[in-house]
């Protein structure tokens, strides 16, 4: 079946029903027109993932492999996977990054509680798209174990690396500092063309989008510190 | 010495990084971060060259004492050979 993912028509070839249900909100109304690419599990990857995700259903494992296969093809279409939580507030998208367990869900959860109109575009594995000037983040069906996200597209206005701390502090990162932190959060294809393109897109990302590192506690104060810096606006608690 | 095929060197946000591609990505995981001299030498050694040639090239490119250039070249060549990047 063909799905509308990140403004692409993607033909997904799955054997197990898991992915059909998983992606149903993204099913294209137009199943006739040509598709942009095919996403199917790579047999070798499927075998490896069965070992890595022992105990999970084959449908679930196939679903992981389908997304990986899709994302490895995206760079040539000016898109790439980013491991981050994307939140939108006042029409601007913000990416929160950090190793698993750093508190992306907790911190973005505090935004949802305190910032009017904020919502999660993708809680874990958004796709970024680069046009001539801007970077956008898309919601996709793959959005992490908590399943936070929706079918949306938002212009990316900041990257925020999260670090747990005793006090709330925020500072800008240079493009080169960002590059070094970014590598563990992107998927690098092994074919030369897409690997090369991924590095080009990463270069564009660190040049185009301002990056910050937020040392944060679990508090509204952390949201205020972050909001004030990255939006440049005065913080006002949601009524 | 010559650097093996299967690596690409790119500039990301001002950082020079080398990553493995194709077959090489199966045996080598991760990335290498090079400074300016390292990046110059990496490009130089993508073709077969000797240590002396690399020292001469460095001296032609940078205002640096010969002993220092030689020490850089030797350390670079040793690191690359030891880690399987060069043959």
C-alpha cells in the first residue's frame, strides 16, 4: 500500500499486519499515482533485529526494519531521520535531543503543561526535510514507545540538547560543537551517495538552525529558561 | 602509505569528519574527527606517498618547523596503519 510520509509517496511492502495498522492514519487516498520510493525490510537487517529485539513479534521487528530501510533512502530526497522529540509552539518547531533516559519526554511534557498551544509533532524519530532555505520536521507513524506525535509538519527553529543538572542554564553551541553532538543522533547510510548526502544535510542543519544546550531540572523553571532563550519571547504560563 | 578505499572525508559545521562507506562500513563503525593538519594529510595520503613527500607537502602548505611537521606525519601514519585505515 502507498502511504503519505514526509510529503513523499511511499510504497510499503510488509508481510505482517502490524505495519498496516501502525501506519493506517498515513494511508494515501490515492493508491493509483506513482510512488517516490519503496520501503521494505532488508533481509539481513531483519535477521539482526530478531536477535536485538528477541521476544518481540515478527510484525514489530519487521516494522522497525521498514522504517530503517525507508530512512536510509531519504538523504537523496533531501530528508533525514533525526533522533529527537519535536515540539511545536506558536507555529515554530523545536527539537529536543539527548541520549535515551536524559529526559526528553519529561522536559517536553512540562512544555505541554505550561506553554499554551504546544503539542508534540513526533516524540522520538521525526524526519527532517531541507528546502532551499528552511528545515522542517515531520510527524511519522514511528514516534517512540510512548507514541506521542501526530501527522504534522513544522518549521524547525532550534535544536536543544538536554542535560540533567541541579540548576537551569542554557547556552548556545557553535556549529562545530553541534556537529560532534549530532552524530550519535542521526542514521548514517553505508552507501556512499546517501552517506555523503547525510553529511551535507547535517552540515546544513548545524548552519541553519540555532543550537542550545540546556542544563535542566524537572520544573516549570526549566521550561521558562529554555522558552525565553530559544523563542526570544517573554514566558507566560498557560492559563 | 596509502589510505584504503571506502572512506569519505567531509566538513560538517567546520569539523572534518571521516566516515566509512560501502564494504568498509561493515568492518569499521563510527567516525573519525580530524584537525586541519590531519585533514590535509588524509587528503594527501588518498594517493600513495612516502613520509618524506608528506613532510615536504606540509612544509609547502603551512608555516611550520620541519621537525614538527615530521613528528606530525609520523604520528599520523602510525595511527592510520595501526587502526587499519591505510596499507
